C-alpha cells in the first residue's frame, strides 16, 4: 500500500470531511429548496428557481469542496474501501434531517440506518488497524 | 417498470460506477506523472463526463419515479463498485470488505423502501 500522508493531509480525515460536507450541503439544499418552492410555475421541476436562495449557493460551494476532498481520498485509498465508507451519508443525512429539520424516522428506516452503520464498521475496522501499525 | 426505464436506470448506475473508476485511475496516476499529464487528464475528463451523464439521467428519472423507488438501485452501486474495483483496478477484496459492502447495500435498500 502507498505511503499515506499524515496530519491534515491524512486521506481518512478528508474522507470524513467529504462526508460531512455532503451532509451539510444536502441539508442546505433542502432548506433552500423549501424556501424557494413555487409549484405553480411551469418550470418548477428543473429546480432553477432554487438558485434564488443563498442557501443553495452555499450548498453548491460545499459540494465542490467535497469533490476536491474526495479526489484527495482517491489518491491514497482503495476504491473498494473509500466508496463503501462514503456511504456514511446514508446514515448522517436521515439523522441530521431528524435532528435539525424535524423530519420523522420510521422503525424500518431506523433498521436500515443500523444496517448501513454495521456495514461501515465492518469495512472501517481493518483500515483502522492498518493505520495503528503505521 | 417498462424496459426503457430499466435500461435508463442501468445506464445511470453504470455511468456512475465507471465515473468513479476513471477518477480513481486518474488520481492514482498523479503519483507517477503529476497532475498536468495526459495520462491523468484523459481519465479525469472521462470520469467527469460519465458522472455528468449519470447526474442528468438521474434528474430525468427523478421526474418520473419516486426517490424511494430509485435509491435502492443506488444502493447496489456499492457492491458493483467493489467488484469493478477488484476486476479493473486489481484491488484486493477481503472478507470484511465484501460483508461490509453487502450490509451497506442492504441498509440503503431498507432506508429507501421505508
């Protein structure tokens, strides 16, 4: 395996950062979309009216930042490790919509979140052990 | 589900997968030839192009189907990317990686159908 940079350039740190950036951008998009929703307009389905919201622009900046951190992750981590771990957004987005947007989570959905979480731990554990040996 | 929509969903998933593979290949090559070389820029552009196609296909599909109907297919992309990375990029699939990918996929399917 290629030598991984440590400290601020640590690709695992950037993976976490990328996931957080995507999660925050999704919440901002939802907020911006809710503010600018105009269902009566003919062109509403394209989502362009969302561009009137500053929240949507913040979200776009965060998406670009997350893409840059993701490219850094791809330089050092195997895709079969990094991509499954990036799916942590499927845990964080529902949890944050529940905490900050007041959306409700059904029992089945909690089970799905738990499944993803267990899968993440299974993938991440050997990686964490590798990191300790470095 | 009509045959056409199934084909469109399949193309959306496959372009996403190939986009990630191209980006990974591009970023790996930066170690040997730097960011400006053609060996990096070609797969990088191919990756961006594939992901753009995937994005617009998904946008189009979202206009016709519920998000909860489309997300399970996205869940399968975890398994497909792991297998593709093993075959095309010669990454080693360990048992925890396979089990983890299966659990994550199953979880995404459950989250979206609930």
